[in-house]
C-alpha cells in the first residue's frame, strides 16, 4: 500500500482511547441488567484486540466475544490470555468464570450432533449471564423416543432452547409437551432446500404449538441471552 | 362482444369431435395402468363440459375431475349427472363407484381439521385408483399423543399420506415410527411466514427421517395417485 | 350437488360425538397449563359450530377461537351466545371473563394504528391466559419521543410485546432500553417491498439488540401466549 | 487455544460410551426395518470417528456414512478399514457387502454425466438396503431417443429414481411412460437461474404427470432409501 | 368526490390532442417495422378509450390492445366497433384484418388446455404482425406421443412458440427435436409450488437443450412479437 | 355482534381527545420542517375520521392522507369537506391549497400511462410540501426519443422523480443524462416476473449510473417527500 | 481410498467405448443442424478427457466444450492439442477453425467490460455454428451516446445479443431502436441486490420493448446458439 | 494455454488506444458534473491497469477505482503510484487530493464497527466529489443514547448517509429526528436471515419515516455520490 494522505484515508487507525471505531457500552450491564457482547464477524483482528484491551480495565463486567474466527480469538487471547474460549462455538468470555447462577433452569436441546456448536454458544451465553444450564444432544424427531426420554428434565426447565436444522420440527414437538416457553434456534445444518437454515426458520415461525420464540439462524448467542432473560429470578 | 372474423378469432369453439382444445388420453389406463384426470382450473366450464360429454362414451375408464370449482362441477354434472362429487375436495369421479380394492392399505393422516379437504382429495383418488383407504384427522404434533394413538393403524399401511400445513412437522415424526414410505402432502393452511405452503413444503423436503416422498402444495390428487402406485399389489 | 354414494363421499359430516374432523385436547390445560385454541381459518362454519357445541360442556376450560371471520364468529355465537367477541382481532373467548390475573405485567406496544388489531389479539390472549396487560399505541420510531414517553411503563413489564409492520424497527429500540425480553410481532401492515410482513419479520430476526423473541407475521395469538408463559409467576 | 475451565467448556469431548454428542439408534433396523445412516456434514472428523468406533461392535447392522468429505472418510476408514467408500458419492458403508437383494428392481436414471455422483449415492443406498439396482446415465430430454431406448428396462422397474439438474424435465417424461412411481431427485447441476437446484426442484414438484415423489436437492441417500422402501417385497 | 382545485388535481383528464397521459408512437411501425401495442392493464377505461379514439385516424397502422379486461374491451369497442376482440386472450386488434402473411411459418404449441388463452394471444399477435400461424393444443410431455405426432409440422416451422405451465418441460423436449429456435412462454397455470409461473419460467431458463428464448410469464404478446421477428422474411 | 364485557374488549373505541389509537405528531412540522402524513391503509374509516376531526383545529399545518381507499376518502371529506382529493393517487390534502413554492424545481417522469397514479401521488406530495413541480408522462425507454425530447426540462430540475414499472430501466437512463439526483420510484405495473414491482425495484437498486435514490414500490408519497427535501433551500 | 468391492462401487470408471457415463449425440448435427456441446462443469477432468478422446475420431463435427475450468481445459488439450481455447470464456472448440459463415450478421453488445467473458462465449459459439459476428463493448446506458454511436451496426444485424449485468437495462433500449430480435443475456456482474444476476434477469424478462428473448444468467453459449439459429439463412 | 487462432480468440488483448474493452467517458465530468468511476470487480488486473494508464494523461479529472481487490489495487498503483488507496474500502483515487469542498455538509453514520469499510467508501467518494464530510461510528439503535448524542451534528448536515446491516433500523430513527434527507446504505453485515443484506435493505425501503433514499447493499460509492449531489450548491 502507498502512503496515504493523512487528512484523507485512515482505514486502520491505531488503538486509542476512546476507540474511534467502537463506542463500548460498558454501562449496559447496569442499565439493562446484562453486559454487552462484541460481535467479531466483520471486525478486523486489530479492532477486536483494541476492544479487548479496553475491557481489561473492567473485570467487574463480563464481556462475551461472539462469532470469533481463529484470528479474532487470537487477538482476544493476546490481550486477555485467561479468557475462556470455546472454538466450536466461536465464543470467548472474560473474566472466564460465570457468575453464580440465579433464576430458573435453562435446558438446551440439540436435534443433531451437527447442531452442537450453536447449541453450545447458547448454553455458554446463558451460563455467563447467570443461569444454570443443561444440554442434551441428538434428540431429533426421527427417533421420537430420544426426546421423550428426557421429558422429566424438560419439564423442570423454566425455558428450553431447541436447536435444530433441516426440518426444524423439534421445537413444535417440545412446545407441545411442556408448559414453559421454547426458544427455537434454527441452524444452517442441512443442504439443498434447507437454503442455509431458511427451512427450519420457517418451520419454527409456523410452529403448530404456541409458546415458541424464534431467533435468527445460528444465533446461539441470541437464544442464550433470551433464555437467560426469561429464566431470570424475578420480574425485571 | 363484437362479431369476430371467423378466420381469425374463435376463443370459445363449440364442442366437436375430436375436441380442438384437448387431446384426451383415454388409452392411458391401458398404457400406464391408471386413467387420466382432468385438471379443471384454468379451463372454461364449456371446455370441461365438452370433455365430460366425450368421456361419457367410455364408462370402462374411470375419469377424475380435479380442482373443480362450483361452475366446473355444475358443467360435469350437467353431462354426467350421476358422477360422484366431493365439493370440499373439488373432485368428481365418473363412473361414481370405485373399482374393487387391490394392493396394500393406504392410510391418510391430516394434521389439522383445516387440512381435511386436501386429505380427502388424496383419499378419494387412491380409492378410485383401486386401493383400500383409511383417514385419520387432527393428529398434529402439538399433541403427540394423538398420532401415537394410531400407531397400530399406521404400521399396517403399505404407505401413509401425511397432509400438514404450518410447520409441516408431522411427516418427519410419522416416517420415524414406521417402515413404510410416507407421502408428504404440504398444504396452504397457515398464514404469514407459511407463505402459501412454502414453509411445510421446505420442512418436508428436509425431513430428518428418510423415506419421505414430497408432492406439490395442496396436491391431494398427486399424493393419492402416488400412494396408489406404491401400494399396488405387484410390480407394475 | 348430487347425492353422494354414502360409502364413498361424506365431505360435510354432521356434528357427532366424538367429532370426526377434530380431536379436541381439552386436557391440555391440565397437561400444559394453558388451554387449547381453535384456529378457525380453513375450517367450515359448521365445523367451528360443532367444536363450539362440544366445549359448551366444559366451562372450566377457557377456549379461544382465533382468526375467526364473521361467518366463524356467527357460528360460535350461535352455540355460545355469551362468548366475548373482538371483531377487529378476529378472536372469541368463552367463558367470556378472563381468569384472575397472576404473574408479571405484559405490556403490548403497537407501532402504528394499523397494527392495533393484531396487538389486541395478543393482549386479549395474554389476559385470558391469566396476565395483567397494558396496551400503548402509535409509538413507532419515526417519532422517537412517543416510545420514550412510555419508558417507565416498559420497565415495569415482565415482558413487552412489540407489534410493528413496515421496517419493524421498534423491537430493536425497545429491547435496547429494558432488561425484560421483547416478543417481536411482525405485522403485514405496509405494501410493496414489505412483502406481506417479510420486511419486519427479517428486521426482527436480525435485531441488533439481544433479547428479541420473534413470532409469525400477524400471529397476535402466539405472541400473547408466549408473553403469558414468560410472565408466569413461578417456574412451570 | 487456552486451557478451558473444565466445568464450562468442552467443545471437543473425547470418545466415550455412550457418546455425549450422538445417541445412536442401532435398534432402528429392528424397529423400522432399515438401519440408521450417519450424516457427516457438520460433524467433526473426531465425532465421526467416535461413531465409527461404536458401530464396529455391531456388524449385524449395516451403517451408511453420507455426505462424507475426505476428512470424514479418513476418519471412518481409520476405524473401519474395510468399509466401502465411494468418494464421488461421498458415501461409506460398513460392513462393505450389501445384503442379499429382495423386493423389486430399482432403476436409477441420471439425466446428465454431472448428475452421476448423486445418482450413485441413490444406487448404493438402495443396494445396501437390499434391492437390485440398475443405473443408466446421460439420458436427458434434449435427446429424447436416449431415454426412449431404455423403455424396456424402465418398465421392468418397481420404482425409478430420476436424477436431473437444470430444467428437471426428465421425471415428468419418465412418469408419463411407465406405471411405476418415480422418485424425482433434483440436483444442483446448473448455474445462474438454476439457483442451486431450485429450478429442477420446482419442476419436479409441478410435474404434469402424476406419480412423482420428490426429495431434497442432491439427496441421493433419501432417494435411494425411499426407492428401497417402495420396492420392498411385501407390506412392511 | 369534491371539486378539485383546477391548478392542483386533474386525476382523470379529458381526452385531448395530444393526450396528456400517453405519447403514442404511431411512427414506430415505420421505424422498427412493427406497430406499437397498447398495454391496457393499469390504464383507466377512459384512457384506453382516448387512445382508441386517437388511433382511429390511422387505419394504415395496426394497433393491438393487450391485457384488456372486459371494461377495457368495451372502451375500445365503443370507439372502434369493428375491432377484432378475443376475450379469452384479452386482445383487440384494429383494423380487424391481419396483413397478408410473409416470412416463415410460426407454430404455437400449448402444453395443456389451460394454456390456450395465452397461446392464442401469441398466435394472434404473430398473425397481425404478418406471419402464417398454426396452433396445436394439449401436447404436454405427460403423454409424449401427442407432441411426437406433430413432428412434421414442428419441423416445417421457422420458429415454434411453446406455452406451458406447471413443470415447463415441453420447450426442452421440442427444442431437442428441431433445428428452429423455440420461444418458451411460461404460463401461470398450476398452483402451489408453481408460484404463479415461476416454476416453468425457471425450467425454461435452464432448458437442457439450447435454442430456447424465454419471455415473461403469460406474455403471449411478447412471444408472438418475438416469433414474428424471428420468422421475418429477410434480414431486417 | 354480542355485547362485549366493557372491561375486556373495545375494538372500535369512540373518537376521544386524545385519540386512544393514534398519537398525532402535529409538532412535527416545527421539528422536522415537514408535516406528518396519515397512512390510511389498515385504519378503519372511523379511525381516519377521528384523525380528520382532530386536525381540523390546526389549519396552520398541512395534513396529507395517503393510500386512501374510497371509504377512507369519504371519512375524511365528512370531516374536512373542502379537502383536496385525488382519487387516482389515493391522496387527500387539507387545507386544500399548497403553500407558496420555494426551493428548486421537482420534475416527475412517468415511464408509462399506467404509472401515472403513483407519479401523481409524488407530484402532489412535493407540491404540498412547498415545491414547484412538472410532470411528464409516457416517456419509457422503448421509444428513447420521448425522454430525450424532454432533456432541457430534466436539466433544469434540482431533482427528478422517475416512476417506472416492468424493467425499471428509465432511472438509469435519466441519471446518466443529468447532474441532479434521481429519485427512482418503482411501480407494481407489470405482471408475471415483475413480481409486484420487485423487478423494477431490483433494477433501480442496481442502476449502472450513480445518483439514484430508491424508494419502496408504489411509494409516491415517499418519493415526493424525499424530492421536496432534496430540492429545499435554493435552486441548484 | 480403500479398495472397493468391484461389484459395488466404481465411481471413476476407466474410459471405455461406449463411455459408461456419457451418451454422446454425435448425430445431432445431422438431426438438428447444430452439433452438441459438452458442459464441463460437474464433470471430472477424466470424464472430459474421455469425451475429448471420443470426438477425436469425428473431425467432421465441431465440438464445443463449455464452462471449462482450467483443469477441464487441460484435459481437453491433452487429447486435442490444437483445440481453440478462450480461457476467459471457458470455451474450447475442436476442430479449431469455424465453418464458413452463412446467414445473417450476429452483433454482440456488452454493457460493461466485466460482461466481456460471457459476451465472448456468445460470440465464439455463434461463429463456430457458422455465423458472422461483431462484438462491441462498454456501451451501457449510463452513457447513452455510446450505444447510439453504434446504431448503424445494430441495424445491420439479423439479431443482436446484449449482455448486461446490474440493472440489465440495455436490452430494452436496444430493442426499442431496431427491427431485429434481441437476445438478452443477463450476467452475474454486480453485487448486493443484483443477487447473482437475478436483477438483470428480471429486468430483461420485463423489458418494456417487445422482441426480447431471454436466456439464463451467464449463458453465453445458449445466447450464441440461439442467435445462430435466428440468423440462419433459410428455414431449417 | 495453446496458441489461439489470431482471427478467432483474443481473450486478453494488449493495452491499446482506444481500449478495445472499455469506452472511457472522460467527458462525463463536464457533462454530468461528476467524473466517472471504474468498477474493478469482474475486470482483469490487466484491464484495470490499461484504464489507469489511460487516465494518467488527464489529471484534470479525478478518477475513482471502486471495489478494488488487492490485485486491482496493485495494478492501479503500478500505473499511478501516488494514487490514494483505502484498502478497507476497496477504493483508489487519482489524483490523490480531493478538490476544495463546496456545498453542504455530508455526515456519514455507521451503525456498527463492521459497517465502517462501506461507510468509509461513502465518505471518501463524497469528499472526492467535493463535499465536506464527518463520520461517526458505532451508533446503532441497540444503545439509543449513542445516536442521540450526535444530534447537533446530524442537524447541521445537508444530508446524512446511514450505513447499517442486520435490522437496518438506524435510518428510520435518524430520518425521524432531522429535516435533511437520509441516504440509507444497507450492508451485508450479519448472518442467517440477514440474507447478505436483504434484511436491512427491506427495512430501509419500508422506513416508517419519510425522507429515506435507499441504495444497493454495500454500495458505499453510490451512497457517497448521491449524497454529494444532494449537498451540491448551497447549505440548506
């Protein structure tokens, strides 16, 4: 690259305080009750590192880094070496220990093994926002005995997150079995007419059982956050 | 309307032999083993009446009239007064008595009451193509005990047609419970993000249980025809 | 219509016990904690009347009739003359008095006046499932002072249902202001590239603030049901 | 990666018994009559290897591994070195010998050479589920004499699987020529307005000849499974 | 309606010369070789009448009125009582006699009876633009013998227009049989996943046989115009 | 309708002050410089009448009523008998006289006669927001001489609104000829693959000439408002 | 890969005569008047090499290889070293010399420089099918003087192929200027709401000037083939 | 590659004058008031280098190169070493100094950090077309205080460009707060149901506040160009 005119082009500005490219909302935990998360996709590793360096001064606020590719994770870990990192889920958390659990139980059910990374993102999010969690895997409707075998656990939950790709049929089935709300988490697992998760997304939006709250495709963070809010101990 | 130049415009030609607007395939029963059906949508009542008049000379071949609006039905019944007419299913059959049943049992399951007209179209088609049929209604996955209560019947079937709108989850569940193939029949029941049946169609194409054969939205005739072929007694 | 062969076609069967076209789940209130609703769209008035006649023997269970066109409403009121009927929302409830309210407060916010019928469907559903409700109207983001003027009420809610068409921007804004979860209810209000509610649906699924639970387009019943579950007093 | 807190993050758990990430349904062959298949896409090679290690103790049940990328195939072959592997079809089978053939003949027709990998996946699936198979290639409708030259073979089949991309016209043509049902297998062969297989998928769903059972785009496994069920010898 | 301020609102201006709402291109026949057509959809009957009154002074130029609903047709016939009117095709032509035919033969093939109105629109357009035409009906691929029975006629054509809905498979088959180009005319005949003609449109765009020229759904006028240009006698 | 419980259902509340269903933003003219418009679609005539009654006390603020069906227009005219009403454009304005014109010239070009109602909505909006306007009609690109004949007028404009359906090609052509920005207004004129205005919308979004500002399909009000803002201040 | 059971898996069969994976239609030139082309995408290089080896014995028939990636081109050139290869267009031709030109002139117009590879594919195809060709580049509508500067050439053509991406506006403009038919060739040039060529495809299907024949996105081969047929000297 | 027949294939022609592959419109600055930009995507680096070499003789006209991948940038810098290059925005400008600023202020607001590259493309374009610019970042609606904190700056602007992905809600909010027009710039930031920027695009087209001008997804160049045109002349 040639030397830019300093008055015109500064595409990769150095880390400064305040950051010129991000307006961190560190008071959000106080205002909304939940801390902000840093969405890494689309940010440069340098930008993510800058943000990580900034939050280091605030160990009182848990920061989650979501959709972190390996280069993003390396940038975070360079600044916050003890951060928790779940590579499959693309998630980092710092400080690395979740707060003491309060509120109701959050159960996460993954229809297939391939849905696990997104389900884990949901579980870790809910846990770092202060909830107890349980995860059950490979309980899709093609073998109905699998989900029915977990009915007791499902009925103990204050909210159940159900991650499923392909036909997205599991949330309807679970919602029909329990009194608690279901957070339906469509995944991009599948091919062809799954259209990148469109098929399970539409299924879930049209669930024939009421009580199904849908989030974006592969949005494990959003599902976990929503579940944590629903399972919070007392009216907010 | 003004008087058209006879050499140029004849939009509604009179009934003649052969018909100028249709090439009836009355030998199809001999060639393919199944008679032709007359798709009424898009035809004028006069055209349908002309076809009905033509088939009257062939009581040896059962003719089905599908997607018949009331004006089409009236046109058929004007020529074939004893034709069977199921108004909800938009279907007429003549001669009005199905042939003696052969082959395996065809079970039709309708997820909701609103799916019944399409399910009936499938059932009547299979019956007039020579199969025994059973229809069960309102067995959607929101109350799983309903479909599980019919497991014995489902397992006796050579093929099961499953009609469902909204989330289209029922075929996956049924296919996971039985050895026979499932004909998945998406319906336009629903609203909003059901997008006229797109949602259940995609669900069914992405069924997580194998053994699911999908047909067009609201295509009860096609589902019944396919089921009749699958349940035929001997290799064709 | 001609006289059908009684062994073949019975498209409009008489009301019987049990109903041949519906498998009412009157025990659902006991099993799931919430009663079943009757989705009227796609059912004939005669079928709806048959269902209404059946539930009359169970005044201990509240039954909601949703998506009721005038002919459906007349059918219900013929059997249950004292049923509550909100014509704009297409909803009937019987018995017509909601149960005593328990749990947290449900606030419903409608972005525009045109979103009111769907917002009312959500409010009435939540009320008949046992929650206190408050409805605020015409608080879209084009005049931000309108929603900000209700901040105290929004922060007292255990859950906020936000109905919006067009750009569907209001749920993101509300979710960013409060700790409670938001149920985002896209409506078909709009035209052109709103594509029947697709635009607000996608906006809501992509809300940049977490804590947004999306339901189907115009699904006021589902939004109200979900809100009632979230605001229930104790873990279910 | 940093060392995770053992109580929080275990994204790649070791292989254990039972597997924490999969609930194998090895009794499915007994229950449904057909064994389970392992969908490799979205699973890590380690997970696939764990599953392969588990099924090694059950040579009485044939296991198929579908959508296996080279790294998945290597993982399977590391545990089951004698597994059959068709790299083009992305399929592995173990034990590597199909069962003795029963039931009717399954014919697979591929419209073009580019459709062959998916057609092979269908053929191998049907063969490993116990059917005789024949495969014919490059018989698209642009040269009608090609498919017409195989009419005798097509009419001997109990079911014909037709794989086609682009215009997806071949299933309609074949269905119009034979009495047996057609399993229409759309492929992603094509470009531009083929939209990844959407064009042939829609064609097949709208086949003007009845008797066409559609499966998902590129779903050779599903097509072969369905064909095997249809061609099974006796009512299941 | 109230009395508008004459300086502000004139929604339905009276017929004047020149017309304030249309800029007729009566010299187009000289410039392009083909006359202009008046697209009636979206115009008020008064506007169509105004245009008809204007063209009356130019009997040397043939004017076609397309997509004419009954009220449009009445407006035209009020001004041009001897205009030819094909109500099914929604077409009027004035003067009502086509010019002497030149150039090659245009054959129009309609896959089904329901495709006839659009096929007639194509035929009449080509005829009024100066070509000889032949129309064959109900020759869809479900009964391949029907189209094959017309092979001699098809091979005499300079261009063949093929109208088809549903799977849109006929143009591929025809193009594979002849040397002349095929104008593929998708129709909105069908339902469900035909999506208003999208399915045959995509099929035709992906025709596996080259030599297929696609026009808009139900655009019989455009197909006939294009065919007339292709079959013109000499390089233009 | 039965008598509703007054504590539960008030679907059609009487007109009160303040209105329970609308939060009029009559100060918006002061705050934003432009008055609010009332979007009538989806509102009941009674609600529209209530709003009209309320604005009657504020003749200092011009109120536009957009997307007014005949019943909405009657409701407005019942309260504001001297309101200007353009039925084709679905627009009413009160007081009925536009303010004195300031700023630059707004030219509106309609590609076809069928685009005129939407183009008129844009023109009237811009005029009532205080701009001079000129409207030219039937200048689509199929006869390029028509738009080129207006080049002088186009180049005098501070902004040009271009309304077009079908291929939506006119905005690209106009933008390539002038220095001023173009507001591209796609219309739903067309059929088939126009998909209700999607085709021209996409064309305009992909205009190969820069300087094209796109608004929603058929959004004449939005186009006129945007043009008024762009042309505010001083002639360019 | 492990050693397959020879009776089960032969995914990459050796080159044999006849080829097991392709049914070459070398008589097509005699039957249809135009030779077959080999679509390379989706074929393995070994398969393409096998086909190239086969056609070597038939230098009397020109064979085109389309959509040839570098590995396909290498495979062809290994068997047919003197084949003509245009890498940008992904096209090979053998024998490498086009036949003597007959028929009318084919003009190809590319809207932008980025459309040139596809335009070249069209030009070479038309030339190898026996037509004279002229190519003009960078004549998009953003600078209308560019296309108008070529009006003489355009009017000498028997058919004009117009390749354009983005707004796809050029075919409408060209069709409005000439008497000859236009083959509209949408390209995937663009981004965002061009949706891979969908935007220009829809524009072209909705061209407001008649006489526009649309082919698939990026289908230079199809456009060139169609143009060659249209410009053929005499009825075929 | 083999040696092509010089009369047939010249896919990569050498740089000549005039260029055979591009028709540069260097007089456009005089005609339209703004210089032409070179869209690099889809051009070969050699073509881009050829264009860069040509413009070197015209330092009186500023040339922008947009959507420049690293290889395009290297090609430009090889010919114009002192060109300004903003790698993140994919933009080069030569001569590298913007003209003196005239007209009104252009403010660019980026909803998130990930939207910055596109926002920078808009800012640099507006600056090189002669406007003063200010850029504010990370002001999305999830934390409303962030955008409200910049209200003074926003109200000083003649036009505001708002770049946002995901829900695309920010333009509606900004447009509701100011009198100036808003250029809404949807970005592809997001995942799942953002569908590559479709979600914010639809939101912006349906903005509930008028005064929103939408451009293509990720079209920073177009947004900046449009803003420069709107802000031309005098401060509003």
